[in-house]
C-alpha cells in the first residue's frame, strides 16, 4: 500500500513523496515535487493521490461519498 509522505527540506520547502513499507523498511517509490506555499502543497498532494490510485491494484472498500455515513 502506498502512502503520501511530506518532509521538510533544507531550503524550507516541503517535499512530497510516495512511499511504501516492505519488510519494516520505508521504500521511496516516487518523488512528486517540492512546494514552497500551502497552495502548492495541496496541488502536489492531489497529484499524488491520483498517482497512487493509478499505481495501486487495490480497490476502494467504500464509495467516495459513503465514508462518513452510517447505514
């Protein structure tokens, strides 16, 4: 399962990465980019979510609108 990782860089930016865990180790799958503003960070996270959905073979358990509703 892929996860979004946001880390600070030495220049003060926020690096957005896609990672996964294998044998208790974090494996860097892809570096998406670096953001200097909160708007850039949100845009990079949206791109990352789309990338994870395309790379992941796992289907969603719930539909996107039903996650917070009790049936």
